């Protein structure tokens, strides 16, 4: 496979490089990095006219956690992952997006795997990036514990029929979150719907109950977690709460999440 290496030079650069590559006629765009790099590349494909129809997305997992790569079964070893990319076996999955206001304008952000608001988006704000370089996923654990010390505002979620509120709301396209944790056990990348897991209270009792539900694969039965499944979901709060896509904060609530069915072509093992 003939390829051209386009190194990123600053945060956000992968987005411009991906759009440029599609304009130059490349039909496989490889995101070499973590989930944040993947999201930049995905949105760069969306910036190019007809980008999702013209090119396929591939991931070379070089990041801290690589959730999407785990979801699709991409090997972690560089040589094995590159071999998969060279074989160019294609699959088509759903493409989620979120709309929100920024600087008085409506913005759109695509994501492949997950989004969320509340405890985890606050933890992302608190991550020490030097610790992340040294300790990887443990830096998120430390930031999460720090976030629990403060007050966590309530976030409201609705699908237009039902409404719920919680201190942590996670939205998934695939099953996994934060590694190999099945926080969206009913999710399917190809079913045309978003999954939401709503954690009403993030005290120690709620965390232990949710953790037990996660470990026993009964998150919605004994974990005290509310479940939503819909083509579109709206999140809002009376407080200025950030939301994230693929583990990177992207904007603030309110935000509307929806899905484009069978819109993203990807390279899979």
C-alpha cells in the first residue's frame, strides 16, 4: 500500500491534515494515535466535501487507552495493526454527531465511540497532562478522584419521550468506555441508535453499586444505572457543564446528540 506520512504539529492539526488528504485523493485515512487523534481525523473527514463517502477511516492505536481500536478488535502491536490496514477489509458503521453552541454559532462534532458529561468531563478538565505522559490511564483515575471532592451538578437527558437526571451521563455508539469496560452493554455500532447510561448519584455507594453491576454484567439490573436507547438525545443543565467526545472536552451543554446510520466506512481486522 502506497502511503504518505503527515505528522501533526499542534492540537487540532490532524483535522486539517485529514481534510487535506481527502482533497488530494487519498481513500484511506489512518489515525495514528489515541482516541483524541482519531476524533480529529474523523472530523477532518467530515470537513472535506463528501469525505465520508470518498474515504475510509483506519486506526493505528498508539494512544493511552485506544477505546475505539479495542471496540473493533484492532491489534495493539504496531506491525499487526499495520498489516490489518494494508489488507483494507472494509466495514460500515453508524456515525454519531453532537450539535452545540459556541461563540454564538451552532457547531457540529462527529465521534465514533463515546461521549459524556458530568463527572468524567470534569475529570478531563483536571487531568495533569505531565502525569498523563508518565502514568497513562492512572492520570485519569487521579483526576476522577479529585473531581469527586467537588459538587457535581445534575444533568438532564431526554429522548423526547422520557427524561432522567444524573451526575454522570455517558453516551455510546459501541459497548466500551475507558478501556475494556462495558458501560454500554446493549450497544451495537450498526443498529442506528445511541445508548446512554445515566448515573444518578456519584457518591461512594453509587460508585460501588455501579461497579458491581459492571463487574457482573448487570449494569442496568443491579448497578442503579438508567438506560436510554434512541436515535437522538438532548442533554442540558442549569450549570455550565462541559461535555466530551472520545475523552476530549469539546464544548458545553446544552447539546443534541444524534446518529447517521451506516455512514462511516472503516478498516477492520
